[in-house]
C-alpha cells in the first residue's frame, strides 16, 4: 500500500519544532523506542515498516537527514513506533538496550552546540525576513485581501455539504532544514490530489493568513485538514491539504517553488492580486539587500547543520544486521 510521508519535527528559526501530538489522535498504542543509537532505532523502524507493509503507513521523516526516521504511524492498527527523542507524553517505552547493549556512550556536546548555532542563524534570518515583509505589508490592499479570500473559500465550498462532526487539524511540516540542505516532500503530498493551488507571492503578501482562513472554513464544515507549517517560521503556514475535498493549497515560492504541470493544477498569485503594482521595482534596492542578508543567514544555518551532522554520525553507534534483527524481534515481542 502507498505510504504517506511527512515531517512532525523540524529545524526552524524558533528552535526544534515538534508537531507530533496532533498526529496521534486515535492512536491507542504509542511505543517509543529507547536506545542511544539513532541509527539502530531508524533501522528498527525501517524493519517495522516492512513488517507492516500490508497496511497504509505514515512515515515520519527526520530533520537529522535522509539516513534517519522519526517513526511510523499505522493508523488502521491504532499503533505508532517512534524515536523516543520526539515523544513528550508518557507512552509505552521499549528499551532496546536490553536486546542490544550499548557499546560506548555518545558525546553529543558538539552536535548540540552546532545545532543551536544553526537555530541562532535562522533566527537572525527571520528578523531580517520580518523587515522584508514590512515592505510588502505597507503596499497591501487588505480590504481586497479579505474579499478575495472570502470569494476563494466560497468557490471552494460551493455545493459542498457540511458534515455533522468535529473536524481535526493535523499539524505537520512538508520539509525542513537538514544536514542534506533544505528538503521537502511536496511532490509526494500533492501527487494524488486532483485540485492543487500554487500560491505565489512575496514575503508578507498574506499567503499564510490566506491558508489559515481556508483551514478555519473547512474545519467549520466538518472536514479534517492537514496543516503544514513553515520550517523557517513554524508560526506560519505553507500548505493546507483537505483530502475529503481533494484539494491542496500550498506556498509555492523559494525554497519550495513549483509550477503546474498537469490538469487541475493552477497558480494563485497574491502579489499580482493584492499588492500595489510596481512595488518590486519601487523598492528594488531595499528588497535586494534584505533578501541577500536573509539568505546569507539561512545558508550559514545550513552549514552549521551540516557540521552538526558530521559530528552526530561520528558519535552515533552502528550495529550489525544481527543486532538490528534482535532489536526488531525484541520490539515485536514486547507489544
């Protein structure tokens, strides 16, 4: 069966974001895997992914990079296996050290220092990005923005019957800043959705607010919503996906810029729709300076994450295939 892929944790300008909790609704058995080795836990999770391959599985990618996973959720089994580091509640713990004893203690001091340096760089970038937003906010027609949003929502929900149920919002990320650079799974998420809206615009042109209002309208109609937060500023929204309506609406700007390639995909340009014409040209010098400064801090932050990744892999312990199989069997015997 096809798996759903997304992130629940991410490296952001506000530190490590964690949106796991909203994704555990209806999951009765939450199992956190305990072990000092992230590699061992990932390999166990990968084996469990294969073990439950007949089920639809939600695969949680890791901000540590492509070599790691945060966990899996098997919704039809009401079951989740998660790396202990992302779990905040008192869930069932399986101590894999009882099956695969630790060989040596890992020193993550350098990793933590470099990761914090990345967060600090992202935070500086965000403060500059806020200044960039102000340029466009001052040129916005907010009355037209409200009207445009209301009309979009009205069209989206025309002929849609309201459901008599309390809707749920799943909070997630479609990508994040990692040791591999800025990554996302946007093509995967929009791949089987018929109606996809590529939201274009500039910083501060209301893309996030637009999507938040769409989320509110859809949940009021009883539809569950997948809300994907921005991995730069997690208070901002980058995607709204409503499967019952077969609709995906996402921020299609750098560093996750895409363009329509098939029927059902279309562009909604909020800059063209809501901002005073000629704003880019009138404030070109100021915009370029702010853009370059913001991007330089983002680049610096990624470099810190890459250095942190090197330190992490050096300190992280690897285990043999027989060790992994022993840990997998121990896990299955424990549930």
